[in-house]
C-alpha cells in the first residue's frame, strides 16, 4: 500500500508461506516506481529492529530520523 498524496510506502506484507520467493522485493519495487513518478524522495516508517527494516536497508532505504518508537526511512529517486 502506498500513499500517493504523501509519498510514502505505507505497508508491504507477504504471507509467511510465501516468504523468500522475491515477492516482497517485487511489491516494494512496484510501490517505489509508482511513488517515484510523483516524488524525488519517498519515505516509510517502521520498527528499527524489524526484519522489514533490514530488508528496506538492503533495498537502499536509509534511516533519516526517529519517529516515536519507529524510524523514518527515505529513498531518493535513482539518477537516470
């Protein structure tokens, strides 16, 4: 799920039985592509100790600030 008004990736979930097949990466790539059509930088918030945070980091997202108990991560549109 994305918020196209705010430029954020709101949620990306894969059922446990389907993990490890690249589905999450594909979902995130599609969400990023949709958001980068409108924004130069996109963001999300997640638990800093979660598996999701580790995945986002591997996909090029960077922590930019703390938002309560979560971290805000940001990714910039790749140069073309």
